């Protein structure tokens, strides 16, 4: 099995400038807000995006499906892409079994009954899609996508139309499917939690541009720029100025009146550079004492809302009354600290938890 | 003297009073025609049926093609084309018939060409009647089919392509089965409308027995001849056809696969 390589640019009707790869057996999630072009990218892979301005290359190993320079453009029928549509697009006049059978190519495919048994659809072969639940429809759509022995499996928001309990079951099934499937799988979702849960790598897509790709943990902890930080739902992003200090370390000046934070210098930014910075992931703690930590800020609690196991806690740094830091600590932890609105706490931020990006976004399409 | 309805009283030698809503209309008819009473004009029924079947059968393939094209494309002149297609629905049948008569007559380019190059005559002939019927029934065939094609979500076509189905197989395996209620409606409406068409038939075809005299013309003839019984029989036959056609249209519409979601 080969790697899927996608590199597409398009002008109209949807602006696209994206590139990513997906290795055999790997799940790559295209993540972005609605209308960001994720689905268009999927359609470009499947050969459904009809546009005269489409440029670039889509290939799976040596099998080139689209290459604007060489004038290659295979029809969707010739591409061997398994696509699960957002609303499944099952053929309403055909039974579940016929829906799967119509997509089969070659004689090597396993019998329909076997496929249905494996996907937990046994006994539903003769039902029409209208008489199947959302979860069952989704599985039939998946069976149909796999029936053509695809070289790449494309899933367009496959879990958006099923209720939460079915979704959990389907997550498990997708995870199980990965064990047996060695094709590249590209998943489109606007749900970050879903992407983190299912994908080996995420590609953040915004307005048709791939902004950053990498493991979910990496992208969430080290967003490439402010837009990525915003898209991955990092609440705490701020402006500041970066100064170089002793090798490996830097100083981040937050606000005009000099709240300085110690940060790690990855040698990517010049001295005095204006930066956007985020507090990413773990490495942030609330305590009653400063505790001799490097970056300990005395903060006033502005808001505290219990949301079950976690609480929403908004803090105002005493030295920078104009700023707000939002955290989601465990409710029990806040109770232990006897935190109350109007009271004060120490916010301790590990230098590794501060991620610094230049204010100006890097040129799009340079995802690494 | 045959059985007559109460509102129609023959007077000696053909002078009758026809009571029609607003007043009395005297009509002169010979007593001889009254004696030529028949029930069903089977010759006319055969012409009507043949015309209906041929019109529906011949119009179905181009109807499907035009309907699908109109349903799936959008272009600058499309509203105008659709309006032109609808024209036979809105124009008085005699007006349509009149212009078709002019168009088919030997004074026109088409008529002159046909007269010079073939033995086909379009005026007062079954061929002409059929051609006129095809033209005026286009909206009855196209409209319902166009609606069902337009109702098929495009994602189903795309799903079929991704499944490896070519354009033709996508059409036969996916689109046609989903559009069939429209096809049934189109055929039923076309056939029923053809059976009932009067103005155009009379203008283009006249009333040549066995050639262009259809049931609706025969009914008119029978009424003219005061043979109300025969008119009733044939009128009821047409009513029955229309009821069956309308029932078919509704039944097909209810069983539309796309509504099963």
C-alpha cells in the first residue's frame, strides 16, 4: 500500500492551497471551521471537484490521479477512492445489500453477508436506507466505500449525523477497522476532540489553506500561528515582545509595564520580535503560593463557574488588569484551594507551556 | 324515435330546442342523422388510443432527455426555453391548432418541402395529428419528469461515480429508478391529455373517420347529431381514462423513493 500525496491549488469557486500526505494505514484529519474547504479537498482527491482552475497533483504511490502539469485527470470512476459522504448518499431505492453490491469491483471481494456480519449489519441486508438508523446507514455507507477495494478511504464528517451513543460505538468500530485496513484514511471533521481521538495527524485547514499539520498533541501544544491557535480552540492567546537571553532561554515581555516571563528560545525568532503567544495544554497550575516557580503571576479570580468535573475560571493578572486568562481546572482542585471570586491565586506557567509565534502568519501552504 | 333526454325535444323535421344554461338555441338537423345512432364509435376509439399510445411512447425518450437536461443544467436562456415549452399549456388549443395548420400546410416551408419530396401530408392526416400531438404534449411529458430529476440529490450521482458507475449506468441504475414516478406521471398525463384534446385535433386533423376523428371529436359529432346516448357512452369512457390517469399520477407520486427518507 502506498502513500497518498495531495497538493492542490484552486482559484474559483473555492480558493484552495493545500498540501498534505497520508501514509498507508494512517488516519489524517482535515480540521477546520465550516466552509474552510475541507470537503473541497476531499472532493478534489475523489475527482468530484470540477474546476478549470484546479492545479497540483493527487497521487497514491506511483498511481497518479491528477497532475495538472502533465494533463492527467482521472474520472472519479477510475480513481478507486472510497468515499463516505457526510449524509451518506445511500441510494434510497436499493436495499442495504444492493447499495454495497453496486460498488463492488472484481471478483475478489468478500461476500456481502460476510461484510455485513463484520460490520454488525447482519439481518439488515434487505432493508432500504429509510428503514435503517443513522448509525446503521453510516455503516452501510462505510461498507459501500470499502466494497470497491479502494486505495484510499475518504470520510466526510462521517459522525455528524449520528447521535452521541452511536458515535461512541462508531469510533470504536473505526478504530477496529484501522487494525485490518492498510489504506490511507482521510477524515474531514470540524470537531477537534474527534480529530484528536481518531487521527494520527491533523491538518488544520482555514479558507482553503492548510495552515499546519502534525500530530494532534503537537499542533495543539505548538500552534504555528495565532490563527491556528484560534482554530484549535486555545483560549489564552496574547501579544508580547520576545527578547533573547542566555543560550536556550528567552524573555517574553507581556504588556507595556513589564510583566516578564521566562520562555524557551528555539532560535526561530529574532531579538525584539513582536509575538503572539499562547498558554498551551498542561504545564499550567493554580496554587496558593508562588512556590519559587519561574513564571508565577498573582491573579485575581474574576469568574468561577462549576461545569461538573471541571470549572471555568477566569483570572486577571494583578500586574496587568487589562488581560484575562481562562482556565478549566478540576472543580475539586479549586475547592481544595478555597478559591472564590474576588480572591487571589498564583498562576504558575512552566516555560515549556508558553508557545511563541511571530505576529505575522507564515505564508500559507507551508505546513510542516 | 330513440330515447332522448328531457331537455332536448325534437320537433317535426329536425327543428329542436337545445336548452343550454343561459337560454334556448335552435339547431337545425336532419331527422336522418338522428336515426344513425351508434353507441361507441370504435373507429374513433381506435384512433384516439393509437394517438395516445404513440404520442406517449414517442415523446417519452426525448421528454426524458429534455427534462433531465433542464433539471441539471443552468444557462442564460433557460427560463425562456422553459417558458416556450410551457406555451402549449397556456395558449388556447384553437390558437395552437391554427398556427400548426399554417405551419403544416403546403404554403409553409415544411409543407412545401414535404409535398415536393415525399407523400407525407401533415394536414388532415394521422401523421400530422401525431406530430401536432407530440408538440403540444411536450410540457405534459417534460414537467413531471423534470421535477423528479431535479429532486435527485446530486450527491447520489457523485456517490455512483465514486462507486465506479459510468454516466450511463448511473443514469439507468440510479437516476431512472428514482425518477420513475415522474415518468409514470408524464406518460399518464400525456396519454390522458391526448385522449381529451379537441381544438388542436379539429384544426389540424379535421374529422376524417378512421384517420383523424378521435373520441372527443366523435362526441362533438354525436352531440351535433343529438345522439346524446352515444355521446354519454364515449364521454364516460374518456372520464374513466382521465380518472385512471390521475390515480396513476397520484399513486406514483406517493411511492416516490426519494420521499422515503
